[in-house]
C-alpha cells in the first residue's frame, strides 16, 4: 500500500486491529525480522504462559486500550 489514507488502507488497518482484539495476536508474513529474534520472542512467550495464572492476570487489559 502506498497511500495510508486510502479507504482500502483504513479498512486493512481496521481488520488488522479487529483480528488482534478478537484473537489476542496477529501474524505478519514477509516482514524481514530475523528468525533468531522470532525464536527468542517465542521462547519468552512460552516462559510467560507457563507461569501461574495469578501472575499472568496482572497483565490483563480490561478496556479498549489495545495498543
């Protein structure tokens, strides 16, 4: 997309935000981020999700502030 203000770009942004809100995450292809860095992030996510639920509950977002 070259025009970030176009109706198509706004709709793509809306759909992206809705997917993040509905599913809690999104995936992006062809982003150029190093695979090693991605593996480290996944490792950290695994560590987090293997912690106690009470600990994880501290990070719940309970409003519309998804950013």
